[in-house]
């Protein structure tokens, strides 16, 4: 009698590289380790040089994919169930290419063209919009190493309250272009948000036809009176606040299609304006547990010019939650970045934090900040000091809420979590929803 031995199927080897492992690939053979090493050498050393000499563009090899394969990753379960396969939800997928001016402001070597773009999704629930009678959008911004699909549960909650939701994959994350988790400047984030908002406004104005994936429908929006809010988590919180400081709203109105230049970012381009910002565990300051040693920073500054793409610091790894399931699901998600913090990204973050700190007085909209007192990734003390400097802190619309015992992941969504975890997540999310609704009805 013969017997068969059940073996665990091995994940197929792909050229995703050990420095940018957006799918967990075990290095079990010499050949897989060699391919990973060669891929690192190409993406870190050779590709930047070829791009600078106009002999290649990011992602040209091996498949001419500017997302380095991320665009081919299937939708996650939340994206499918709550948005794309939900009969109550209407949606539209968009892609906007960054122009030369935006790239210049962002301080990147990337050239305008089909290799530099930002992907986003707009979705809404017509029944909720009709019943709640809100004329408002909320744009959601994810944290570092994540992507917009992780925020779908939060976005769906906002949609049930009557908001139209805009999910953005920030540059080098998700289905947007760029080497995974490589950010030469934080201004690339704000320029990308600005480009997405302008693209959404252009679509709402009817300047463009129906795009792929919009179900042949267009949201019924009153562009002139519509309010716009930014909601961000961690690095997304930084991006929302940085955008509010760089693109100051006009005193003439808060519509999404506002075109009056503010003092902080004087240019002649289309200027969406915002009505408020809500952030959770914002990256305003780095907690001591996640800040790399100063010697690592000095090494990074010395290597930045030639090795800016090199992964070096551990940063927030292991510091976002004491629940092992959070880390486990993060590592099993093929779209998240699991490598070390790249040199250029880490230095860009430090520079961006200094720029935000210097421009806090230019934020002329209500701000709602939520932060956990056990956060080991970003500093709640920095959030406190930041809040005290907000110009509109005393007008009764801005809020600061410190949550005792909460860690960096304040709104946890993992399989098998307890009822207590659900209640803790809903407590934060409901307060953010209520604040946004109150501001939208003003």
C-alpha cells in the first residue's frame, strides 16, 4: 500500500526583491537569494543612474511596470466586499499623471510621463447621500508601508454617513507608481493629493467622460457648494496637515473647485480648498522607540546621494501594536511594504516634519487630532504641542482627543478580534465621523 506525503506548496519565486518584499517570499535556495540580491543591486544602484541618463524609467525592468508589480496584486477582501462587489455602492477608479511642475516642487528626478502617476478610487452610497443630504467629500490618506485598500472599512463608514469617499494610493505605495516605499521628498505626497483633487474636480465639472470602472455613472454633486475634508492615519495624517499648511484655503469659500491662491503655496494652478482635517496617530513627531540612532542618520546622510533607495533603518517595525495578529496580517498582505526604511525616505520624513512644524500657523481650517498614549511609532506629546499652536484652536471647532492605552493602530481590524477590540475601534471612528458630519453641516 503506497502512501503520499502532503507538502506545503512553496510560494513561486518572483523578481520582487528582498529590499521591497511586498509579498513574503522565503529565501530557501541559493538561486532565490542570488536573484533577490541582483534585483536589489539593480533597483538601488543601476536603475537610478539609467533613469538620470534618460536610458530607462522607474519600473522599466522586468515588465515595464511603473508600480513594480503592485498593480497586478488582486483586490483585498474589504475592497471587493464593501466597494467593488457591493450593489449599494457606486464607484469610479481614476489615475492622474503628475506634471513637470509638480515633480519639480517635489524635488524628484522622475520625469513627467506614463511612469509617474497616482491611482485613486472614488465611491459613494447614493441612498446614504440622499437620506443624509450631505454635500461633502472626505479624502482618506494611508500610513507608511500601507495602501488605500486598508482604509476601505473606515471609508465605508463615512459613506454610510453620506460622504463621497476618495481613497488615494500615495506615491510608491499601492497601485501608484514608484519603487515601493521610496519617497525623495514629502512634498511629493502633497503634490499628489493636489493632483488627485484637481482630477476629481475636473471629472465633476464634466470635462472628462466616464472612466473605466465607474459603472457608467457619475456622482450627483453640487461642485460649487461641496465641502472637502482630509482624513489621514500616521504618515497620511502628516500628509493631510502638510497639505493644509501648503495649500491654504481661500476666505472666499471652501468648495472643491476653489481657484484663489493662498499665501502658503502661491501658484496659478487649479486649487481645491478644504474645510477641515481629521487625523489619527499623525506623524507629527517620531516616538523614541522608533527613531533611529543619530549615527544611523549620519550614515544615511552620507549615503543619500548614491544610495538613497537603500533600506537601512528598522523604524516602526514591531512598534505599531502589541497584538501579534496586526503584524501577522500585515506580513501576509501582498500589497504592504515589509522592508526597512529607505535612506531617502527616512531623511525626507525628518525634513518634512521640520517643514510642517515651521508652517503650522498657516493651517487655517478646523483640525481634529486623535492619538493614543501608548503609541510607540509616533509621539502623542508632539501632537499636543502641535494642537496648541493651531491658529483656529480657540474657535470651538478644533479638537484634541488623547486615548488612554491606545497604540499606533488606533482602529484595529483583524480577523477574530474581540468585541472589546471592535468597541475600541468604533469609539475612535465614530468620534471622527461625528466631527466630520458636524463640520460638513456648518
